[in-house]
C-alpha cells in the first residue's frame, strides 16, 4: 500500500515539474516579433504612353467648329510625371503626383462655319496637358506583385489648332478633371533598385468649359523609375 502511494507521489511530482518547465517563459520568446516595416517608396519618375479615344472632342475657333471625334478613333500621347509619397495608413499608401504631356495629330476633318456651312480641311492639333493630383494604392496582404490603385487629378490642357483656312487656327486652354483606375506590377522599391516596374490603367478625362467639348477615354502604360 505504501509502495502505491510512493509511486503516485512520484508521478505527481513528475507532472508538476514538467508543467513548470512548460510554463517557464523563454526570454527570447518574451520579445514581441514585430512585422518588418514596409520600405517607404522613394520619389518616382514616370513615363506614360497613352492611347486616347475621344468620345467627344469639338474645338470652336473664331469662325469654325472642328469635330475631331466624328472620325478620330484614337491618337497616341506621351507624358512625364513625378510622384512623391506622403502617407501610409494600414494597407493604403497615398502620394501626390504631377504630369506634363504632349501629342500631335494631323488629318482631314469636318468643319462647320459660324454661318452653318460645312466643309473639310486639313487640321493640325497640338495637345499639351498639365495636371496634378493624388494617388491611393492598396497593398494586398502577402501578395506584393500586383497593387490596385485609384488616381484623381485636375489640371488644364493647352490645344493649338492650325490649318489652311483663315480663322481656323487658335490657342485654347481647357480645364479638366481625370479619374484613373489601374494596377501596378513589380513595383517594389529596394536600396539598390532604380527600376520600379510597370502599371496599366484606364482613365476618363472631362473638360470643364462649355464652349469647348473635350471628353476622352485613354488606356495608359506607365514605366516607373526611382530617383
């Protein structure tokens, strides 16, 4: 009987010692393992190639109205920009950006004079947009290869129109707003990296003048470079 009590006591002591060993905290485990900080992206230089489809582009000079959108399916443009990160909140990153671009188009378009007479003539159009805005980018948890973003901007575009007919030429400033949705690929800044990947976007731009109609939808391919 005493032997049974002695065996039971030894088992209890063994369990107690093993419990104490499990509950003893490892000083290395007491330190909280903080997640690695996301590298703050540096200033970006961007180059954007766009294919612009005007849904409504009608420019009115002193004597003529030129409806480009009637037979202009699309034209290419190039823009240079710079982006500056300003804040991070949760998985969202916010940055300011500014862009300037250029495009030139030449073709035969339909003209409507102030007297209501229609004609056709060769017209050359130069387009220079200047804009700035804010970009919101979302970091997908555990997946850094693709990041969706929303960019909202405003600015003004300078249009220079020239042609053979007198009174068709002129310079026009049209304020606008632009909304773009896109995806960034392989845009992971590192200490020794100068190339920041690509982004694809679709943007809608709308002019804010009543006497000049300028509404476009563009498809943009942007290359990112870190400064």
